[in-house]
C-alpha cells in the first residue's frame, strides 16, 4: 500500500482518526492519535514530532525531539475504537540528521535483513512464531514494604472443581490436560474464534487456533510465516488484539511466561527459514532432509543461545518456565520431531518449501524485532563460520543419565543470560545491526530494574519455608 492508497482508504472507510504506533526498546507498543485531516502524503516523508526522552531507554532530556514516520504498508483499521480509526506502524528518525534512530527496534530488524543480503547468503528470511497466552477471569497482585501476593483465577482452573458457585458446572481442565479438548471443557473457543477473526480482518494470515496444555485458559493462535519485519509488526498487533478481545468479554489476557505454579508456561516457538532467488536454503540431503547451511544455522543458534536468551527470554519470569526436567526446552541440542530439544526440525511435510528450523526457547514477553533479528544474526554467524551443531539427539533428552552425552543447558536466570550477552555480542553488532547502545542499555536496565529489583524483595514462599526458623 502506498501513502496515496492509505489516504484513499481513509476516505473509503470514513476514517476520523489516525493512530501512530511504534515499539519501544523493551517491546511495548506506544501510540498517539491525530485527526485524519492532519494525515497527508507529506507526513509519510516529513514525519511528526514527539518527545523521545519520556520513553524507557531512549533519549536524554537535552536531545528529546524525535520523529515518527508512518509506514504505509502496515495500516489496518482499529477493531476496538468507538471512533473509526486507522492504525499505522511507524519508524523513528532523528529530526536533525534524518537518520533512522539506532535504538528503534524496527530499524534493528530492517538492518538485520540488510546485513543478510549483503553477506550474499540469502535474500529472504521468514519467521513463524507460535505465541501462547493465558486468558484469566480475575487477577490481583501487589508488592509493598510489608506484603506481597498475586492471585489469578479462571473458570477453567482445576482448583475451581470444588467451588460453591451454585451452579458449578464442572468440566474444569486438569493440570496439564488442556491440549485440544472440545467444549464444554474448552470454555474459550468463541473468544479465540473472535480473536482469530479480528486478526484476519486486520490483515494477519492465520493458520488456526486451539487451547493449549495448561489449565486455566492457556491458548494459542498460529500466524502464517512472513518476512522478519512484517512478522514482528504482526506479533505486536497479535498481542494487542488478544488483550482487547479478552477485555471486551470481561476477561484479561497475559503473555507472562509462567503465571501458574505446577503447570505449563507460555512459550513462543519460533520457526524460521532462509531463502535465495525463491529457493529454500534449508532443504537438502543431510540429517532430517536439511541442507548443510541449515545445520550450520542451527550450530550458530545453539552456540550463541545463552546470549540470545537475553533478548528472546528477557524477563526474570522467563526462567520460571525454562527449568530442567519439565517440558520446556532447556537442552541446547537439535533433533527432528523431538520437543525436548532447543532446536527442532518439524517433519510434517517432506516438501522442500516447508523445511525450517524451530527454536523452542523464546517466550512472548520478548521484543519481536530484537528477538527475530538476534536469531537471524546467530544463524548467519553459524553459516559464515560453519559452526557444527553436534550430533542430533533423537531420544527423550530428559531421560538421559547424567554424563551420557547430555547437552549443555540454557541459562538458569536472566542474570546468567545478561552475563552471556555481555561476553558474547559481537555477532549482533556486525554492520551495526544491533547498535552498541542497545546492548549496553539493555543489560544495564534489565539488571537495575528487573534482576536487582526482584533480588531485593522477600518472596511469599520464603515465609512458608523460613518463618519458623
């Protein structure tokens, strides 16, 4: 879509307002709104100013002026506003130099694609994430000097089997028993259908939706693969739609990886493949019908995984999901069909076009622009340096005896992942794809505002363990 076509769409749909959106450093969608009369073809070139110093990790107060530049190809009609509103995703520029802003995540994603093309390895990178989420009926949490608690509830939750709700209709989903049950056990089918249809109407190509493994409303809606930047845009829209459809029904949705103790957490398995001249580069005659390039790409992912996770699993809660001995993929190994490995090669089809790698560690709290760009940079480094992924492990890795060719594990905490990123980030900063300021700011902010903040606070369970000491 061109700027002229966007203006024609505004007239055709009687749009009254234009919502300009962009993603901040840590993956939150930000926005401000203008009347449609203010949108012109010049705005797509000249941009509109805003205060960049009021956003976490961006500009200092003395350099606050920034520009948003609407990107015509990203438009869709907002399905939730009372006033007819067009959404446009924006890039960020410096108003003095007119250069793309080095801390704009969308710019980082574009630079990763540009670098990939410069290497000559590939001319297209396709990504297909599977973002899981919970839909709850009630959530309460608080942290004060003398108290801390959280409480979530769902009509589906196993813990509500004995609730005196009069009537209690039963059909609560057992812990770990939520994969694919039909209604009435699956009480969210209509809501997920509405989410799915809303995404379709916003231009997102959807493959399907279903209940996920955990009790209490865990769900997944699968998007068809797209190029890296488009898919990152769509992940932001996906999360927006999921949260607002849930709210429309008096419920609340969260992409927090581990909101429940004792049941599955929410991941975001990322399928990706590289192409050149419309040929799939990951198809070949090696293990699992992969090419040598694909195996080296896996080698790069596994080699850099500890640092990668600082971007793909960027919260302290992320590591409550990535725990050895459970279903989450903490083993830095690869395998076909095997969901206990960090990298899996799906075997649903033998067609070369479907040959891809699934990186199973990420979760949906990530900034998708940074996460996808980092995965791509690790894969490219693996191909360039012919990094071996080692031998595949086509068995249940969790049942291997200690020392029996057991693979290395993912970091056990966000602190460990940040330490790994501090040691290993040269593969990200090549050609200035990840500007050094992003790496430095990311590490400093995450340590000060998240890992240190959590470390300083007593945990409620510590009272269960130690109060009578």
